[in-house]
C-alpha cells in the first residue's frame, strides 16, 4: 500500500508521546503532574499510553504545558478557513 491511513489510534499515541516529552522536559513524574492537575496517575498513564481519555483531561494538560492557546488558534483557523457558519 502506497499511502497509510492515519488512524485515531495513531493520533492518541502521538499525543501521548507529546505529553510524556513535555512532562519529562519539566522533570515531572506522572504522580506530580497528576497532583498538579487534580487528576489520577492512572489518567496520566492512560493519556501517555494512547488510551481513551476525556477532552477535559486533554485540555487541562494542554493548558498546563501552555499549548492550549495553540490548539484554540488551530480550531479558530479551521473554522475560518473552511467557512463554517456559526452553530448558534
């Protein structure tokens, strides 16, 4: 097959790897990050392993690592570039 299809699992794994890299860059253990974000260590472990997590968890982690604004800009750009009309 010439082209591989990007899957949701691929994105979960990449996102988990990103979180793990950011956590380690700040010299935080999974426990420390969990306490800081008022989450369980298992939640952080699941996120880093590419397992199912909630959007709230992901956004908390993005906020902690100062990438929430980048994500927000991405969403805004997608809405503008695709000329979606407001849902409200």
